[in-house]
C-alpha cells in the first residue's frame, strides 16, 4: 500500500469511513454482536474485492465505494456476513472438503441467519431471490447449518450447475483466504489464539441470545450447533465399563524357576506364589434401554446398539458371567432381552423387531431396573445407557447407579436431563457414521 496514488489514498480514507459506519450500524442494532465486531479486523488491500478470513476481512477501497453507491445496505450486510463466518468458524476447512459446495453451504447458513434477524438496515436486493432456495432446504433439513447443508449438497440431489447458480444468490464475500491465504499481518495473534478467541465470542453470543433474549432464530441454531460439545461416544463407552480386578497368571512377571525350586527344596512350599493380579475392565451387570418411540428411527437404533456391542466386544469387556439387559421401551416396557454371552449379543441382531413407537416415558425402565435389583437379578450393576431423543418424563429421584442418556438430537434444541445423569448429544449422521 506504500505506492498508492493520491486518488487511492482518498478512496482508502473514504472506504474506512464507510466501514466505520457499517460497524456502528451493527453495534447499535445488534448489541449482542459487540465483542464479535470489536475483535473483527477490516484491512484495506487492493488485491482483494471483499475477502473474509479467520477474524478479519480484506477489502478493496474502490470495490467498497462502488458497492456503497449501488446499495448502501450492502456494506453492513456483507460485513456482518463475513463476521458470522468467523463466529461460526467456517474458515476452518477440513481435509477433503469440496470447495464449491462448502463455500455455498457456509454462505447459505450465514445469509439465512441474517435474514432471520429482520432488521431494516440489513435488507438487500439479493435476499428476495434467496427465499425459494431456503424454503426448499427447510423442507429437507431440520436446521440450516453449514455442515447439514454441505452434506445435502454432496448427496447428489443438487447438480453442480445448480450449486453455481445458488452461489451467486448467497455470496457476500470471497473465501480465497480460507484455503491457505494466511492472515493480513504475520505479526498478529497466532491462529491458535484466534480460534480460542472466536470460540469464546461464539459461546458468549449463544449465552446472551438464549438466556437474556429467549432467542430461537437461525442464528441461535447455528451457534448451538457449532458450540455443541462433540463427544466421542466410543471413548465414552470404554470409560463407562466397570473396572474390576481379575486374577490371572502373569507369564511376564511369574518366575517358574523360583516356584519349582521351592517345591524341590521344601516339599510343598513354593518360594513365590504362581498367581499375579491383573486389572481388566469387565462388564457384569449392565442395562441398555432403547427408546422405540415414533421419534427415533429404527436404522439409527440398530446402528447405536451394534456399535455399542462392537466396542464392548473389541475391548473384551464381556465377562464370563455378564448379565446384560437390552430393553425396548416407549411409555412402557415393550421387550426385554437378557444377554449372557457375546454369542447371545450376536444373535440379538438376527431379525430383531423394533417394538413400541408410542410416546416416551423414562420412568418405567428405572422402575423395572429397581425390581431387578430388589429381586437380586442384578447384583453388580455398572449402569444404564438410555438411547433416546430426550423428550420424556424423568424419575424424580436419582437412582443408585450411573445413568447416561445418549440423546439422538437432530433438531439442535436444548435437551434437559436431570443433574444426576450424564448426557451425550449426537446427530443422526454422527450415529450412522460410528
């Protein structure tokens, strides 16, 4: 920028005033955006039109002035568009992402969030032609987040030609900097610090919108999705297994020479005991409850139970005396299968019918488990895994064992569970991808 002409300098000064005006408009009308706007950098650069990055935008002063003359609302709209890309962390692109579809998915998610705000200063001409596309996507998807839109665009239902057409309708900035373009200044905060900063900004925005504004807009849905703690169910399941001590002969630590020498020398008194203790995770008494209400699909249930079996079998968690109950239930107990061995678990999947499809009530399962404990049919209960959509009546009192609700949550609504229970929320595609 050192070789700027006088006209370029004037353009840079004027474009800076336009950017300041746009930032102030966002701050005045959207107070919950204060930290995001305050930490977002706007950097003039003649080599870019209006290109967003992780926490910044590079813009050409001349391009900005021309856009402002054509449509004044376009500047605060595009600036908010770029800021929300940072809030949603869209610039963090994973390996193997198809660029055109990812760019389009991110733009649709951001534009839908802005449209949902309903603010006059953000109304632009392009949004009129967006509604038909957004309406169609809403019929296909439970929420318009970038990941969901991208998966749909990659499903084969939308042609590349259509993706190009839609890209023109939703574009508010360029995304070149997302793919190795770097930062506007190599001396600024490191990428790791930037990610932590925008993680914090995003969570604070979500908290304000949910707690203080009772907001359920597309913006809040995107914030819930991006800020949702994504648990590794496989690792959780391994840790959920009981840690019991099994007596085993340790070939590595037991010295047979000392043992036989003691017998020869003292008759029947060995110098060292032949048994060594070794820890092993074993499951003895365990309950898997499956919510078979109408809101939980059969193929997702099948995948969840199959993966649970595979993880437990792979780490040799099945003790020789396991007592595993698999309960199908909605508002009452519909089916109970008792598993005594790994072979029983394998046979469970052969032509197993999903029973129920009524409403959800969690209490019958806990009442049933309580009776099993009273009757001593469960004597070493590790815990209960309850696979459900989370919408049902919970017991009023905490049971005397560990409980984990595995929530199948495609709607991204906030699912409440009692304090005494653990909760893992997973979307359908996450479960099917286990």
